[in-house]
């Protein structure tokens, strides 16, 4: 299953990169930290509740970063973004360092609107989690079907041809 997840996240990152490069309005969907989140979600086992908590934390951090950035307070805004985000990560036990990175996106991407980064973060991470959950569900279903066949459940297709 790990190889399937690896291929899945790599294809997801490729699709997001391709879309963001070819549709100007969707350019913010691809950001380097998405790769870090992808690896984090694949390399550890998370309950759905924890994944949703990480998405909420990343979105909130991105929103904080955008608001501080658009306050035009310069270095003070950057410092506040870092301090508040680290506090939030610790307070809510969000064991995901990429959350700090998404909070800092506005400082290097310099978006035109304050909502661009938070919407991009929540959209891309939700898509990633939905894709991974879909893959796990499909794998569990396939695994159950294989076990049933091994126990002598529904006959395999080649058994139908023997009687003909």
C-alpha cells in the first residue's frame, strides 16, 4: 500500500503543479509545502479526525500569516506570524512542522488578495486528504474481496469457463 500511496501523492502533486502552471487563476494551488504535507500524511498513520485537525490548523495559520502580511507591519508582522503560529502548533498539539511554513507563504509569494493563500491551502489539503482516504477505502475493499476469494467465496472468473 505504501507504493500506491507514494505514486498517488506524486501524481496528485504533478496534477496540482500542472493545473497551477496552466490556469493563471489557480497558480496559488501549488506551493512547496504541499509536498511536505503529502509526505507527512503518507508517512504516518492518522485518524480522520487528526487529518481534519491538521487541515484546520494549516488553514488557520495561513489565514493568520495573510492577515499579518496585509497589515503592512513589515518585520514585526513576520515575527508575529512566526510566534503566533508556533504557539498555535504547541497549544493544539499540531505535530506538523509544515504548518509554520504555510503561515509564511504570503511573505514570499506576495499574493494580491489576503484570502488567496488560505483558500489555496484548504483546497489543496482537502483534495489530498480526500484522495488518500479514497485510496485507503479502495484498498480495503480490494483486500476484503481477495480474502473472500481465498476462502472460497465467489468463484473466480476462470472457474466459470470450466463448466462450458
